[in-house]
């Protein structure tokens, strides 16, 4: 799962054009929104699309479950891994 977390960090940086951030700067357990990376709802939409394209996962736009998946890099990695296991 560590490699998947690394891939997701790189996806976040590239899809959101975070110029001054490297994968090492992103704590896998830190919040992605508000604190931590400080992402906003537009970033969430862009990241959701990038995850759908790269991993084929489906996310519902405004569900509590989706908010949990987007809480950290580690949570996103667990979601992607779980979705891949179901496929």
C-alpha cells in the first residue's frame, strides 16, 4: 500500500498543479482539506476525476462516505485498494 500512497501523492501534485509540493512533503495521514494540504471543493472535484481516470473508481459527489475517503492520502489509498479488490 506504500507504493499506492506514493502514486496518489504524485497524482495529487500533478492533477492539482501543486508546484511547491513534493510527495515527501505530504503526510499520508494528514488531512487533505482545510488543515494539511488545504485543498478546497474545486480541488476535490479535480482529484476525484483524476482518481476515476487513473484507477477506474466511482465516487458519489456529495456523500459522507466520499468525504471519509478524501480525508487523507492513506484513506484514499485504502479506498482505491478496496475498489480494486471488488472489481
